[in-house]
C-alpha cells in the first residue's frame, strides 16, 4: 500500500510539473516567440549540468552504448518540439487533451518491443482513465478563448509529437529499469542539448534574432526550465517503479491541473464535467496501479531480457553500482 501511495504521489508530482511546463510554454508563445527548440534547449542544459556533474564525480563508464542515447535524445527532442510548436496553432487545453495519444502508442510499443503483458484489470484501469478524459473532451466542445489560428494543424502536430514521445518513454523505461537513472538523464541532456542547438542554429536562427527580451519572458523561460527539469528528474522514478504506461496515465491529470491554471491564472470558467472527469482518471490510475502490483511483473522483466531486440543494447558495460 505504501509503495502504491508513493507511486501515485510521484505520478501527480510529475503531472503537475508537466502542467506548469505547458503553461509557461503557452506564455512564451503568446508573447510572439516562435522558437520551441529554445525552450527544450535550456531544459537539456540543466539535465546535462546537474547529472553530468554526478557522473563525472562517479567516474563511471557508460552502461549503454552512446549511439543508443543519440537516438533516444533525437526522438525526445522531436517529440518536445512538435508539441511545443502546436501551442502556436491551438489552445493549451487541446494540447493537454490530445497528448493522451501517447498512452496508446506506449501500450503498443511496450507490447511489441518490451514484451510487456497487460492484465484485463490493467486495461480496464486504462479504459477508466480514458473515460475520464472523454468527459474533458465533452466539456471542451466549445472552442477556447484564444484557441489558436490553425487548431486542426496544431492538433496534428500534437499527435505526431506523441509518437516520438512514446518512443522516448519506452526507451527510458528500459534504461532506467535495467541500467542507471543518472546516466540516462545525463546522456539525454547532452544529446538533447546538441540536437536542439543544431536546430536552433538552422531552423530558429531568425526567430531568435527577432526576440524582444523582457523580464516576463525571462521569467517564463526560467519557470519552464525548472518545471521541465523536475519533470525529467521525477519521471524516471515512476518509469522504474512501474512503467511507461502508468507514467502516461498519471500525466492525464495534467489536464486537470491545466483546469486549475485556467481558473486562477486565465480567470476562465470551466464546466462541471471536469470534476467527475478528474475522479474517473484518479480511479483508473488507482485500479491500474493495484492491478499492476498483483500482476506477475517478474515474468515481464524476464521476457524483456530474452527479447532479441534488447540484446543489442547489451553492448555497454554491465557492471552494476550503487545508484543515487
């Protein structure tokens, strides 16, 4: 019971930081800044500096070959870029609703790649969560104030971004469960920073030159960097304790945190359906986490070890050590 409560708390902490990240990104976009890669860049720099310092102190060798981290960093940057870009064309509510597509991609990928087996109760719990999300969609049938210039295009960008984010989530789940959390965050920070910097130098160079920096914009960037850093720091704990599916189910409540932001920051009214929706999502997460605890997770890990796709990752140093 204690582990389940800790897992639920960590999931909500991650979800809250995601909502704050979404809010600050929307603030940056609303000030006319068309540079989504810049938003991600500072977050990757923070990861590289903090966790890279820990790795240097340890003087440890890589447990996973570096080229896998290049791929992981690339898909993570692309996912974050597409979702952040969507804020220019659609509303914050639409983005937070549509990113639930990540759950479907994660379930498919963990089943095909990791060999994860889901019990009927786990699938039922996921279904209850999505039922709660359906109420949010029903409540949002009227367009938001400031809903964006091209909502359909923006929503397409979100869905495309969820494909890349699901790849990143599944890759991180494997690495943090069988390798090392600090190494994963360090290498994603380094390669994410390099990929973002190359995109900034080519795609966003003119946009960066036209930015009119103000104290409000700087604060938005600082807030986004801190929230994103906390999201990336706490996320691997949920991935290690459970998996990418529960991780993304927990993120569904970021829609509810977005509602809180709309009420207290944007002074917008929300419909009563949001409240039973939140209850359904919370109930679904509880059902899924309880079913997962009862499920034979040991068999899942053994299946992953014998999966031929994963044997490719064993090229790195497999010496174990104490993780911070």
